C-alpha cells in the first residue's frame, strides 16, 4: 500500500487506478494473513523457500528485457546522464 501511495504522489500512477490497487492490496494482505495463520510455521517456511528458488531461477535463466527509458527520465535508459 505504501508503494502505491508513493508512486501516486510522484505522479507515476494514473489516479483512476489508485482505488483498485489500494483495495486489492488491502484484501490481499488480509487473505494472506488469514491463510498464513492456518499453515504451520515449518510448512510456510518451506513454501517460501520454494518460491524464492523459483523466482531466483527465473531471474537467472530468463531472457533479459529490453531497456526502455522511464517517462520523463531518459537517464534510466542506460545511456549517458
């Protein structure tokens, strides 16, 4: 939720998307908390470890995305600043 508000204040997020993102983040946090309470600590740690391995492999083996400059910030394109 904090990230959404930060991006919105910086003008990097269309205002009409903000309510849906905030509602989705709040609902996802509540559902995740309820599910985490029903799962044992050891099982939750194992699931998180599997998630980290999958994401790590995806980052290592995945194709690099082409760099595009951020709107209003051409220095992020990798070129001279």
